């Protein structure tokens, strides 16, 4: 019994089991299960108010679940705050990005865990920080000219990339991204999606909240559908069409098999 | 005057800059940093033409030695400003630290070193009080330090009973009167502080976090840094340096009363803003800040020599502060446009 549990658990980097969360009288999440595999991109989709962000915030430590268990790398864990989550290698990249406009790329990446040298680590090791940032830029193949470029002068897509690079530099292995392409043009969005795919290929597991279903179909391995705080199903991207996903989002699992008619894809955000 | 200069400098730079947004951004950064140096040079040029006694060794030396303590206060205040805060209470911190230090030496016959150490400790504690209040009660530092300023004022007058203390031990007077290699000790001290603080900003993790705090407090918190602690430290550092400046001021005057110090906050604040420290935090550099102090100093000195009277200086100082803040805003809007 115990052995099967462990074996089942280690197959996944993250397992959420029967997670429930209430805000006052509102049931934001009802016994939600989620399993994320290593190096997988999982799209988290659902209409507004479906519970996508709430579920992800529970994993990132911004909220604490009322009920349910969280397993990370085969071990049951407690996540009470963002620090707990960070220690487990989980990083959430916020929509508003949390970058420092008065800093260049390197300082944005290293703030909070600066590299130092000298007695008592008194002196910033700028050389090493710039070099490591340069390496990171090359490794991730991101569209950033120089580690010294100021982020205030960057486009939305480049800023997203800096935020990702920061998470990677922090040795995060599980990334949660909240609507990363929402504010981007087509070219920029595609570049960013390329980077996300790139990260997954390096073994980083990614949860991608989005309203843009085509994005998910383009790069995700599986799609997790929420509606009214309940899990509607997990679809393999290779085996479904846009219509299948949208139908599940709009009608939910109980009515998904019905004949089409009232469901249309309306550019979702 | 100052306004014209700054406007001209910025226009000409705009004209030169290439169409490339990044390049223009770099240009702006450079301009932002060193516009004040051009303003200073222009002022020196103008007053040299207006008055024969301005550009003399004696007068220029005076300008430097009369402003060492303003530089020290401005450098201390820069921590708070760059971290996105403000400290209006530095003037009355000086008042309180000044009279208490003087009383320890004159009334209670403390050894000079003990009076100085305790005075510096008192200043640090006053900064700590500001820091704790600002960090705990998340409210506007402008109001908090306005309130503590009035409180420090009250305490200073109660403690001193509005008396004047003078004729300090010679060891204390030595701070301002002593010389090393022909240069006054307080000038060396100021130089040391300027260099050390500049190194803190450019070369230490703590300095980087201070700048980060002024740039995006929430992001710094998310990066796992205690913003409360950083804030508290910043006000403490300001209090400590303000106390150091107080020692220099009191030693120089060889006399002190509770009305010594107030007003310094305005000069230091103006100098910092003129020197390119952003009022909104996150930006500033120490060499330009020092130049900012000298802009005000040269202006005051030059206007006096040119016979413009004391009161006109107030008007010019106020106008300069306005111009500097407007310049700051103007640059921010340019940056936004470059980005878009």
C-alpha cells in the first residue's frame, strides 16, 4: 500500500489532492486533483472565476488551502507562504512581473541572492553576476541584447523573459506562469512560447494559466480544465481540437458530450 | 538661471541622440547624472564674471569648508531618498544631538570621546525611531518625520532650556580646526564619508537593496528581502550621518543652541534633488549629490558677493528646488516616450 503510493507519487513532480478553498460563502475550489509530470507543460484553462489563479496561488503559497494535500517530488509538503514554495523549487511569475525598472537585467536576476566575494561577503561580485547572466541569456536563447540592458527600456516579452530567467537562476524546477502572453503582440508571444517550450525541454515543469487556448494547443502537453472550482478533466493536447477544449470549458464534463450548438470559440481574452 | 541651464543641456542632448531608443536611454541616464556638474560650472563662471572676489583661493576654500556638514547630511539623507522615503526631521535631529553632546561636555564634564560616541549613538537612535515608525505603521514618511521633527524640537528645547553652550574642550574643536596636510580635518572626514557611502552603493549587497527598495518595494519583498528591516536600517544610517554632521557643525561654531540645525533638511533635500536623486526613489549617485550641495553653496556665496541680499536667496533656492523636481519629472516622461 505504502509502496504503491510512493511509486505513484514520484511519477509526478506535483500532485494536488482534493484541494478545497472557500472565500466566505463562495466555494472557489472543490476537491481538485492535479498531477504534473517532470518537464511537462500543462495549460490551466477555464472561464473567469473558474478557480485557475486560486489553485495556482495555493501552490505558490499566496493562499493556503482549507483542505487537501500537496505532494512535491513524491513527498507530502506544507506550503504556508511564498518562501515555503520557493524552497521547494516552485516559482510563480506574476502578471505584473515584479521587476525593478531602475535596474539592468543582471541586477533584476540576482537581487535577493546576490553573489558576493571578499571578507564576510562584503563586496558584490559583479563580474560573476554579469557573466552568469550572459550565460543564462545564451543558454535560454532569449532575445536580450546585453546583461547590462535596463529593463525599463524593454518590451513586454523581453520583460517576461527576464522574469523567467530570474526563476531559472533561482534553481526553480516548477514554474507557474499567469497569463504570460496576455499583453504581448503575436511575434513577441511566439518568442516567449518558444522559451517556455525550451525550458520544459530542459526538464523544468510548467503550469501555464491562460485564456488563449491556441497558445496551449501550440506548446502544452496537456490541458487542465476548471469550471466553477471543479476539475472538468485533463486532455492530451495531441488528441483534441480547439473545439473539444472550449466545449469542456464552457459546458463542463457532464454536458460535454452533447451535440454542439451553443458553444463557439470566442477569442477568449 | 539653474532652470535655463538644465533645460538647455537637456535640449541639446536630445538633438544629438540617435533614433535608437536604447542609445537615447543611455544618453538620458548620463545627462541625468551629470547635468548638475554643468550647472555648477556655469554658476562658477557667471559669478567669477560678476564679482572679483568670487574666484579666489580664499573664497573657494571657504565655500568648501562651510559646506562639509551639509554634504554629510545630504549623503545621509540620500539613503532615505534613494530607498523611496524622506526624512524631514534631520534638522531637529541635529538640534537635539547638538545640545545633548554640548551639555555632556560643558555641564557634565564627559570626556570628549565619550560625548561624541554618545552623541552619535543618540543620532542613530533618533534615526531608528523614524525607521521603526515608517516601517511598522505603513504610512507616508513625509508625515511621520514631520511629526517626529516637531517632537525632537520639543525635546531639544526642554533639554537645553533654550540655553546656549559654548567653549568646548580643544579636543572637540579640533574636529573643525585640525589640519592634516594643510587640509582641514572635517574636509578629510567628509571625503572619507563620500567615498565610503559611494562604495556602499556601488559595491555592496546592502546598497543594491536600498536602491531596489526605492525602485519596487513589493518586488523586493517577493525576492525574499525583509523590506521592513532595510527601511529601518536606512533611517538609522541617515540618523548616524546626521549626528556626524552635527559634530562638525558644533565644533566649527564652537557654540550651540536648540536653533542650530533646523533648516538643514531643506538645504540637504534641495541639494539631493538638484544632484539627481529622484524624489520617487530608486535613483541617485553620490558625486552628483555633492555637486548638488555645491550648486546651492556657490549660489548663496555668489549672490552675497554680488550684493543680491540674503532674502533673494530664499526665492532662488525655492525656485531651484522646483526646477529640479520639474526636471526630474520631465526626464521620467521622456523615458516613457522612449519606451513607447
